[in-house]
C-alpha cells in the first residue's frame, strides 16, 4: 500500500472522487456540489493506493495558520477494519505536523467517533446535524 499526496484533477483524484461519492455521499442520497469540488483545488488531498486501485482517502483543509480540518475520510467498504484508515490518519497527522500545523479538527459523523477517539481526538461541543440531517460532533487533537 502506498500513501501519498495527490493532485487535483488527475486520474488519481477522479478515483478519489468516486470513492468519496460511493462511501460518503450515495448512502445519504446526496451528491457533491460544484462549490464543494472547487474547494478541493486548494486542499491537501491524501490517498492510499495498491497499484492503481484506491483503497482510502482523506482531505486536509486549511482553516488558519495553526489548524487544518480533516474531511472526506473514506475507505473501501470491503477493506474497512483492516488498518487502512489507521495508516491514512497517521500519514495525515504527520503531514500536518511537518507543515507546521498545531491542531487537526473535523466534523465527525457520530457513527465513527470511536475511530477518531482511539487516535486521541476529543469531542468539543454539542451534537449538530449536517449532510442530510446526519448527526456529527466537532473533534480536535493537538499535534505534538
């Protein structure tokens, strides 16, 4: 498995988009807006590949000089629970730290809070709803 930063608009990005749609959007009955996809141009795009097959991905979005937001974390359904998400998280945290960021935060769906808690992320604030009324919490971690 190779973990790497990928570029917007490439064949790898198109594979990432398919995976994000399949895992994160289709189950909720929603699609990406052009505005959402436009935002990807300035974000840090991370993906795990086995040869040309995408296994998982996430995106890091700049919030301020200290903080990145992790979003669009997805792993192929048949590969979930096999350590791919763990590897992506470690890669994303190391990349963020290397770029000088101090905090990684996210809007985590309530169904995956436990996954992020095992990496030391803490819930901040109350439950809220986004993406077709899906329950979420903000989670944060100070990068050391």
